[in-house]
């Protein structure tokens, strides 16, 4: 069983009140007003524009496999 499957199973077996607490906590990790947090809420039109740009780059052959992108980041930051 994968971590995702185990997590989903755990959430399915939790009482609704506990699931709401987990949801609120998880959301707070990503939607923080802390200026150091890069994950700020974005309007839907901005997300869709980014997606359109990304699809265009993929169509032009400019995309990377996730493993290659992670390798590049690792090399850039001295982890590899």
C-alpha cells in the first residue's frame, strides 16, 4: 500500500470533525499570509494562464521529466 493510499484510508476512517481539522491544518501550510511563504492564493485566471503557457512549452518540446528537473535542482543547490 502506498503512502497516499494509506493516508486516504486513514482519512476515510476518521470522524468528520477530525477530517475538518486535518483539512484546515493542511490548508494553513499552503495558504499562509506569512511573507516568507511562497504559496500564496492565486486567482483562477492566473492559474489558467500559467497552465496555458506550460502546455505551449510542452508542445514546443521545452518540457522536462520531473526526475530530470529534480536532478537539475539538486545539482544547482549542491545536493548532487
